[in-house]
C-alpha cells in the first residue's frame, strides 16, 4: 500500500493523525496548508505566542473560521472540541502539549529555548515529537533522543529539512552497502558573517521572510546547525572550523569532495561540509566502492562521478522543508519510525562567534541578530577550548571583552542558567561524561 492508502486505512479504523503545531510562522503555516490537502492527517491545535497568529495560520491554510476555537486553558475541553471536529488556537505552547488526544507535537519555532521547552514537555507527556527546530537539536539532540527512548516515544527531525533529506540519501546508499565518504548540502546565499536584520530587512520583506530568519541563512548560522544535526546523527564531523564551504557547481562536486590525495579538499573521509553555488538548494552524499563489477555498472549508468577515481555523487536538487515534513509525521504514527536523531555521542558542535566586538554588560540577542553567529566545530575541540554551544548563548551577558569573529567562551559570558535548554545541556554533558 502507498503511504496515502495507509493514511486512508488508518483514518477509517481510527481517527485522523492529530498534530499539535508550535509556531505559526512561514514554516508552520506551510505545514498546515500541505496537510489540508492530505488524507488522514490534520493539524488540530496550533500555538503561537503572537495573539491571533494561530488563527491566521489556519485561515491562510483554508480552514473555515467557524471551525477555529481559541483556548488557553482546560486541556480536557480542548480534547473534546478536537473530537467534535474543531481546531484549537492558542498562545500557550505549554497548554497545547497537555491536550491528551494529540498524536504528535511538531516544533517549528527555530528558537533554541522554546524548542527545548516544547520538546521536553511533549516527551514528558508521552507524545511523539517531530522537531523542525534544528537550533535546539544541534544543542541538546542527544539528550532529547535519550529522554524519548526512556518514555517509549519517538523524537526525530523531519523530512524536507536538509538534514532529513541528506539522511534519506545516506540510508539508500548505506543499505546497498556503499561506503559513504562525505555528506553535504548547498548554501543558497553568499556567506556574510556580518549580516544583520537591519541590512536584510527589505530583502526579507520581498521574500516574505522574517529578517532574523534570513539573517541566520546569510551569516551561515542555519547551515552550521543543519550540518551539526546531520553530522551528529551519522557520526560525521567537520574537518575544519566552519567547514571548507568551497564554491563549486554540481558538476564540480566529484572533483572537490574527494580526499586530497586524489585532488580533493579533505584529509579524511566521514566528513560533513557544504558547498556554495548551484548545488543549493540541493543535498548530496559521496559514495565509493572497490567492487569491480559495481564500478563498471556505475560508470555504465552514468552516475555523476570522477573519471579517474571511484567516487560518485548521489545528488538531490531540492528539499521541500515544511511541505515534506508531514511524511515524517505520518511514518512516526503509522510505522513507529523516526527519520533522524542523535543516538550516539555527538561529534560536532555549533559554537557561538562574536559578530562584532562585544563589551561587558552587553546581552547576546537572538540568533540571526546583531551580536553572534554560529560556526560548526569538532565536538571535542569545542569542549576542550571551552567554546559556548550556540543554543545556550541567547540572553547571555558578556563579562569580558570579546573580539569580532572570535569564538565566545564560557568564561567570557554569564549564561542564563534558568533556561530549560541549559539544564538539559548539563544533563547531556553528564551523560557524555563531559564537564563544562
């Protein structure tokens, strides 16, 4: 049976898969809109901190006004309304995750602390979690995965985001017995570590984006956390701070993503990195084999590769982000199967770097803001040198001068230790026997 047929069958024997969504921004509304075209799966509760935004998300997705009920308390009543076919809108994510008849919580805010609170609360309420907040996952993904396993629920990142799209290519190659030498993605925007929301505001408006979200793309932060998430899930670390990030075309990939001994840029294999150029918005894995017949077949089949070396590219030229995410939600419920989570000790870390000179008394603002950006680093190096994980830096107070484009260290800032993400990171470090 196709996935659509299984969703129809599921809805005939049970009720539809019911999703609670946190964050009705560009990504969240796209998810609602896509599920309204599907069989057997609906977003039935939406939380957004901006008053009226959850309602607007439903309406933009084609949900009728009379079906939308605003509620900020009484999860039992919310469950009854959902059973009667209504949709819940709220400003309170903590209330939403308490609604008993939700099958899956989808986190879609992109704010590390919010993601930590939502994912932790959902797992404690024994709900499956599909997390589109890679900023949170890059910081505490290992701890969230262990907590979910302890509660007997699934924690996973989603199809459609680049880490999920890379994982699908990896699984295909890995199952067939190929060695996967490198994994990577394209970067859409020219890299500018100094980008700020003010400078990108007009461009963001033209693209219908939040300026901070666009800034996090341009300054490289989003690429760094995405590579950290997939790198940790598969055990592929960056080779250098920030990655090499070569400028190249898709056709150039087999010449660039190779060992140095063969004319490429890497000293080792099992590395995660990115490329700037027409590779974006695609993702890729680099495979190799030493089996003569398979080598002949790959050349006969004209798979993109190097003429002289046994390395080939599995390239996917798109990722549909939130529009693909319902596939993961469906499989979590129907098959009890997640796509991507860090179930092994992390090998990568996105660390915070100063976007400009920072002085004592300043407070670090949000990601995609004016004060900090992310850089991928090898986990053991970041720990050894005391560099702050990016997801912990928001709201931290600078206590020592920090030069622009330098890593921010734990002894240079006072972190907000009341945050859930800080507490879960402490638990994660203890599990890994690392002490900050």
